[in-house]
């Protein structure tokens, strides 16, 4: 079990050496973006709050990258951290306001925020491209490596982003601060009664979560080269939530496995054309009924974890 | 022009976040279209059949989907999304690409205080108000209705008082499904029938329920009106594009200022 | 951990299964795979489903004859993938096709076609799109990209016709959905109507799928136009907007396209729909060829007949003609041949044109059928020849 994680990472690093199917690499990159999104939403999720604004923060990150690299000609490597930071900065006041409400109402406020972001980017054609979106966003440097028809470099970029994100969020969730977040899930009052600053803790989680969503957006923009309000929709936020719930909340392996499985499964059914969505829907229903605690819950039942958490 | 949303009020009375609800609306509309238009039976046959079917599906979904999940909110949410994907996709395959229409029961337009309104929309609004009143009376003055409110407020306490929450849930699902069928009849006659028709009203009604305050019927009715008016006013004054942003900004503000909803109360 | 690995294996198995699926039916024939990225679920599904049914039949007819290149007989194998009308999905669909070695690609909707045209150009794959998208989709930068359905371009033919058919129309207002297609339509239509001597008095956008069309209708009526051009408005929105306009007392003309004529009338109601002009819509078959297609649909799928079938009918035949003319299945050679291919289809002589606008001949030009709602029923009104010099 101890060797499993390093072995998996080595396998993922070696993958492009053996696999040259560009579609496969593309799917892996999409999985990467989805994993980053799922893990970032999960961090806030462990406090019991679900943000439907994740796609909005992703859009902010993507837009920042698009404007910096295309209009100003800055290198992607500068734009990536700046995009994540931009999403993080905007999330601070948004979080300050929206975290005043709880439960379903928080759903709605963040949902509305996502719509406002998309609406603003769509309304101002200059500089945000309006509904046309922004095309021809340059790839990272060196451009000779990041090519449309050979995705190896993009694959490693996505993999790096996934590993960094997962590592940081894993550290956070296992730190003292992480314990604070878990305790908030048990109840605001209870947590504050043992001296936890509940609003600030939630806000920090919200900002971190937005930061990584922005990073995922930045990768999206440079990889796809095209962004538009049609991409970062409320539906996408819902998808990310589906990844987490189907994967399971109990540990970070939940959102990761959810994102991996639920990105792969629709691809397997893609050949069925018009029946793809039908199959996907039935799988969602089935998986919830059979594994109400998610993939991770079912896994832990099959293989009880040895030692403590 | 402000009654466009009258129809969506119907959904506002739902309590469980049930994504299949939109598909019930759609399926009922198709049943009504099939019996009442395609087969040429009168509407007073078609609509009750649709209501009975929807109520049946409501009970089945409660028994086989939501009860096993113990009404855990997120799980129900996902099951609902999954089921609605499957139903919608199957509907496209079955019903084909052509949207259908249920003819208006009351064709024509009336002029009310300088504003033109289709009679069918007024009818829809009237049906909404009547149903809302009936539902209010049911919840407040009948035994099963009171039991329902009791379970909503405190499941354990209700259990102690000898109320069986399960049977209450069955009734709730049945009634809400039947309301969905009536909604399908109204929506279908105003907007036409196609497999996607349930999706948008559902999201909108979800928002209305939140703004109105969970479980408050009067709040839901008023919030529905409020959203309808706000939508129309911003749309007319600012044009559709800007209205889209403003509407959601207003929604954010309302929720931040009044987290329990405009007419909500502390439970 | 095992989950991820199992995923890899499963994906591999699926890839193998696809490989088997595309095995040719007749051993003697060589095959050309035609990948179609179309919406088969979601609000845009009606166009996708109709497209799939139409293309399946057209390809059947083409294959019965076969495409002779040199001594080899080729047949077309269409594959249909659901892009759900989401750009990211469309990109994944195209990545899959490219990895499967697809050389001919068809895509509907500009939101799904524009994001992939860079890839198909670099991979030297022929992309045929039923979409607007102007120079973002076709032009000198994308030599293998063609548009097989006139969209915003129909205005080049329709406005001159309106001028002669309805000389009283002077003031034109435009209504479009607030998205990419709507913006493209609005820009072009305003430009073209002005060029033809009309005055644009208003330009409104609305959110696609709005249930309440009264706000936009109120604003439009306020401009006091003689004609309201619905531009890129499609589906249910058309019927609801038309109904709202008439209920508000609007008496002028309404011009719309991309519609299914029958459901438009159903939703608007026969009274409100009366007199509406439908561009690029053939409500009733006129020629024997058109009748044949109509009869096939009614026999196979039953009434009603979606008029969109006619718009999706010709392009597979044009592609087949292009391959015959090129005497090659190399998409680059076929693209060059297509540029000068003249096809005799259900709308007369059809060829790629519009060099004057886009820099190269890349957008299909042909007759534009016009229909009108008359006595509560859509009926054929006129057939406009493509204007010379565009």
C-alpha cells in the first residue's frame, strides 16, 4: 500500500513514453483539469459548504491568462500564477459576503456569482470578447514543445498542476487547519465554542479553493486556446460536485477518483452517440444507490484501512 | 406581462430537492399531448391521466430512489441529476426531434390596464393561485397536512407524536408530482412540449423557493411574483443582456441581506 | 489506485471495440470515415437528431452508387458523436476522431466548430460545418474548412428580395439571442440591410430560452419598425417572441429562419404566426427530388416533416462529388477540388463562393427558398437565386 502512490506517479510520468494516442492524452489532460477542480471544491466541501461558483473562478483564471498572454504577450508561466492569484483576490470579498449565509443559500449565492461572472464577461465585448469568447490564446513557452497535435508537453504540465494541487491541499487537509475545517462540518456553534474562528477559517478555505480553480482555468485557456461563456457554466460546477459526491467526501481520494472515473466513463460510451447521456445518467443513479458513501466509502468497506486515518 | 412566471409558482411548493421533478413536468406534458392531441381525446381525460401517472412515478421514485438514500441531500441531488439525464435522453430517442404543442384551452388576448395578456397565461396564473390556496388550507387545516409540516420541522419529534414520517413522505411526493403534472399541462400549452422543457423552470423554481423562504407557501407565491416582475422590469428597461447580470446580482444581494429569504422565518 | 489502472484497461478495450466497429461492410470496398460532431442531447438536440437521420439516408444513396477513385470503389461510413453543444465536449469529440484517423469531419453550431478548426487545419483534415462563425471558421487561414449551410449569409440574398417584394418596408429592427451566433447574425444583418437601403431602427438581444419574451417584444415594438428580423433566434423562442409581438399589437412583418415551420406555427398560434416570412425554409417540397426526400421521411419516421432535412441533405453529395473530381481521398486535394465543384442539388446549382467576403471560396451559395405562414399553415412563397457578385 505504501508503494502504491509512488508507483502510480511513476506510471503516470512514464505514460507518454508508451502511449502515443493523442485522444488518450487529451482525455488524461481533461481528467487533470477536472481533478484540480474537484479537489479544490472538496477543500471547501469538508466544511459542509458547496460552492457553485467554482466555474466562475475558473473563468476568471482563464480570462486572466487569455488577456495576459494574448493581448499583452506575457509568457504563460507568469500568467499561470497571476491568474490563480486573480481568482483568489476576487474570491476574498465574494467569500466575505457569501459566507454569511449557510447551506442551500450558500449554493444559491455562489450560483448567482458564477452567473454574474459569465454575464459580465459576455456583456463587455472589449476586452473580454463577449459571447464570441477569445480565440487563438497562445500556448505556453516554448511553443515548439506545446503543440496542438502532440500533447506530451501539455500532459506533463497538467500532471504537474495536479500533483502540486493535490499535495498542497492534502497537506492543508491534514494540518491543524484541516482539522479545524473538519470540525466546522460538525456545526458552526460547536466549532466556535471550542475557540475556532469559524468565519475566517471558512474564508481561507474559500480563497484557497478559488485560487486552484483559477489555476485550472489558466491551464484550460492555454490548452484549448479558446474560451467563451459557453464553457464555464453553472452546469460545469454541478459536474464537479457530481465528481465529489460520486467519489466520496471522506478523503481526498474521493474527489480524485470521482473525477477520474466520471471523465473516463462517458468517453467509453461516446461511441454510442445519442445513448451516451442515457448510459451516464443510469450509471449515476446506480452508483449512488450502490455506493451511497461514494467510491471511497465502498472501497473502505471492502478494504478496511489499516491503522488510523 | 408580469405573469410569465405564474406557472413556475407551482413548483415552488416542493420541499425535497428533486431534480426528477422537471422531467415529471415534461413527461406529463407529453402524456397530455399524446392522449389529448395525438389521439384526440378530450382534455378532461388527458389531464387526469397525466396527473395519475405523475403521482405514480412520484411514489415510485420516493420508494426506490430517495428512501434508500435516507433523503441525504447531496445524494438525492446526484440521483436526481442522473435520472433526469437518462429520462431526457430517452425522451429524445422516443419522441423524436419535433417539438409538439398543446393547444391553448383559452385562446386569445385580453387587455388589462393597458397591458396585453394571453388568456391562457391568465388561466395558468389562476390555476396557480387556486392550487396555492388549496395547498395552504391542506397544510394548515387537515390532519395529513399538519403531519407534513410537523415532519418538516422536526422529524424525531413528529415520530414521537406517533406520526409515521415515511407515509408523510409518500403523500408529499405524490402531491408534488401531481402538481408537476398540472404544471406540465400549463407549460405545455404556453410554451410547447419538448424533452428539455422541464430543465429551466426547475432551476427558476428552486431559486423562487429559496427567495420565498423554505416551506412558506405565501412566501413562495410572492417570491414568484417578485421574480417575474423583476425579470420583466429589468428586461424592458435595460434590454435582455444587462438584465441577465442584474437579475443575478439582485439575487445575490437579497440572499446576503436576508439569508432566510424574503419571507422566511427561523425554524 | 486500481481504479485508475482499471480505467486505462477499459479505455483500451473501448478503443479496440471502435476499431472493430469501423470495419468495412463489403470486403471489396474501401471506406471513407465521416466523423459527425453534432448535438444529440440538450436543447439543441432536435437539429442533431434530424441531421443524423438525414445524413444516414444521404450516405445510403451515395454508397449504393459508390465513389470511384481510380480503380477503387469507396463508400462513406458516417460516425455520429454527441457534442452536447458544449465547446469542451466538441474538442474532445474531434480529438477522438483525429486519433481514430478520421480525415473528413462534419460539425454543426459555430460554438462547436470554431474551437476545433485550428486543430483540423493543422492535422490537414477536411472540416465541413453547418454553422455561422464567419471568418473565425472559414478563410485563407483555414484552407480545409468549408461551410455547407448559408447562415448569416442568407441575408445577402434575402434583403434585396425583401426590397422588391415588399417595397413599403423601410425600418428594420433586429432581435437575436445574446450569444455568439446572435452577435454574428446581428452584425451581418444590420450591415447588409443598411447596404440595401433599409434603416436599422433597433437591435435587441435576449437570453436564449427565456420564458418571458414580453420585455424584448415591448422594446422592439417601441422602435416602430416595418419589419422585425429574428436573425439567429431559433426554436421555441421564435414562436414565443412572435406571439408576444402580436399580442402587443405589432402589425408589421416578421422575418425568421432556421425554424421548423410547423412547430413555429404551433407555438406562436396560427393567428399570431399568420404572414410571418421564413427565410431559407422550404415548407413544402416543390421539385420531384424534394418530394422524394419528403416521402422518405414520412414513410420512415412519420409526420411531421422537419424542413431542416432539406438544409442538411446536399452536403454529403457535394463531398462525394468533390472526391470524385479530385480523384483522390487526400483531404488536401479534395479541398482544392471542392472549391470549384458545382453540384446540382435540391436547390439547383450549388457551389462554394463568397470569396469577396471571406477571401477564399468557402461558403456554400445556392438558391434560398422562402416560405410564408398562410391560413395558419406554412407554405412555399418564392425561391431566390443567389445574388451575382457575392
